[in-house]
C-alpha cells in the first residue's frame, strides 16, 4: 500500500493507504476524501479532479500529456507548479508519503 | 430489499414530449428504474443512481448490439467502452481542448455570431431559433468538422434527421428513411474534403482523426462525425435558447448577469441543468444486478434520464426554478463518467462566452414577445423550438 496525505483547503489532513495501479483520483474517491468531483471519471475531460501535488516530488509522477496540460489552465482554481489532474497520476511506490493539497473548488 | 421494476403505463410519449418534468418527478419518487410502457424502456431518473451507472460500465454498458444509434450512424465511440472508446476519444481531443477552443475557435465563433446578428439587428424582432441559434450552432460545427461548401441548413437538416432516427423508439418508417439519406449525404461531404487534411493538418476534427496516434479508419470517421453532427448541433442550439429564455424570464437575474459578464458562464451551466438538451441516453444491463432499490435483469435496456436527475430534489433545492445563483454543484447536463461530453468546453465558450452575451449586448432591452410565446418540446432531446423576442431599435 502507498500512503498519501490529502490536505483540505481548511488545512485539515487525512492519510489514506492507496492501492498501486489506481489513479490518485480513484484512491481519493474510494476513501471518500472530500474535494474531488471527477465528473468524467478519469477521462481528463472535465478538470474537476484538480489537485496540488508536492512540488519537490513531481519528477516521480507519470508525465503530463499535452491534453492534461491544456486542461489545467481551465480548472476552477488557479494553476500552480504542483497542479495535476489527479485522474492522470497513477499510484506507485514513488508516491509513498506524498502530500496532495486540494483546491477551494473544482 | 430490491423489488422488480414497477410498470407505469399511464405516461405517454406525447406527455413526455410536451413536458417531461411532472412525469420525471413521479418516476423519481417511485423507484430507481421504472418501465414506461409507451417508451418501451426502463427509465432511471435519480441523480445518485445515474452516478452509480456511470461509474460502473462493467454492469451498465454503452456497447449495445441492438442499438438504434449503431443502425442509424454506424458503430461510433458513443457505443463503445473502455480501450476501444478511449482510443477514438483521444483521437479527437486536440480539436476540443479548452485552450484550442479559446485560441483557435473563439475568433471563428465570434465572427459568425456577429454576422448573424448583423442580419436582423435593425428589425426589432426575430425568432431566435431560426435566425440565430440554429445557424450559429450549425456554422460553428461546420467549421470545426472541416467541411467545405456545406450549407448550414443542410448540416442542420442532417443533424435533425439523425437525431429523429436515433430517438425513433416508435419506429416510424419515414423517419428511418430520412436518417439513412442524411447518413449518405454526410459520407459524401466527408469524401469531398478528407484528402485536403492528409498533408495539411490543422485544428479541424477531420484532421485530428487522420493524424491521431491511432488514426481513424474511414468507417470510424463516418460514424464519429455523425455522432458529432448529432451531438454538436442540437445541444449548443438548444442551450443558447434555454439560457436566453431563462434570463428573459427572470429580469432580476438578467440585470445582475448583464452588470457582471463573468456570470454568463454560470447562467449557461444553470440552463443546461434546468432544461438539459440531452434528456435521456441508453445503457444496457450486462448481468442480473440491483440498482438502488430495484432489481434489474441481464439485457435490460435503461434510459438514463439526466434531464430528470438534474431536477432531483435531493440534490437541487427548488429544482424547477432557473437560478443562476444556486449553490455551485455538479449537474449531469454533460453526462458523467468516460462518456462525459467531449464538446463541453466548446459549448461553454460558444454559448456562455460568445452567443448569449453578444445577444444581450447588441439587442438593447431584449424581451420575450408577449404575442408569440416561446415553445419548448422534447424529452430525449429538449429545448425551445421557437423563441420570439423584441428589442429597441
């Protein structure tokens, strides 16, 4: 299992144990983590699973495709350097101990 | 304890077409799925049940051997799941990305909207269905597909013929014939231009299909272009009209939106929730299972009524009201799950940022025409079929 800590906009933290192979979005939904809508359920079409990943560990994540890169500019909250669509990031051992901060809205 | 699907044999297609919402409410209150005899399908109307269906394509498939859509359009991505669907979806993405919409398509849409309004701005009255919404949606779609020398009226007629064919659950023979003729005409329009994109890729959908990592076959191009003509025309047309109608019916909201143009975007989203242009689409039950409080059998055909779910009281307060300022929350107007509307960002821009704001800007003090009331129709697809307005000249 891979430990991921989600931080809500109000600062509250919650650690989950994610299943390798799932996306971070799926792991969050499976553990009822608030703040991820995922309208398109992982198709990178809706930008409602936006999250801010730990900036010093972005290199360990799946690479960002052109489509995700475009979509992130249109997320409801501002794009920052750690921004990813959590549906496009697979849970791997490289994510163990990662913190993921959720935006004010999706 | 799950119970069998209840039967409602007192809901007619005619009643659903005139105003589906009272019937939708009865169905939502009755069970997770309801057999409507006249429509010959099990209708699913609750928000949470539809989310369950859309998150589980193993139990609730889009693939469908008996699909009316496959018969009318060929086997498109709309009736595929998983890998087969993803590959075709990915192929068209470059034409639909929000950044491409903003940078490439916005000037094209802007010019079309202005040209259309120029033609009637001095007249002081018009029916926005025929003078604006229908040509706007059709001309924009024509550009996006990459057709040349196709009249907007022809594209609109093809779209209507296909949609009638797909929603022909009553199986009227003339409707099927018209849909087949439209299908042939679309194939010819594709053949007339396809080669021009082979060596000169651009932002058009035909070009994206040809130049994708997994390029479309000609059969895939034909089927998917037909789905896009069906889904890319009625829906922006209807949502332009529904947004204008919602704002004109609610002068207080209209005043606030006109004062702060950023609010046109939520005005559009609320219109799509209030009167969802695609009201119903099908799914197939793959094995005996339970949905909510209802037992379903393998092979059951489900009609997923997002038009009903978007008025689910457990999800939306005062759901029958058009309210731009309601709490922001997910609606199902674009569907949910892997088949989430590919044209979402095109529609947000075309309708919410261009067509509707331009109408309010350029037609001073636009009002509903008291002598000619607006008419709405449909339940599988729903929207205004006539929206007469007047303004000061």
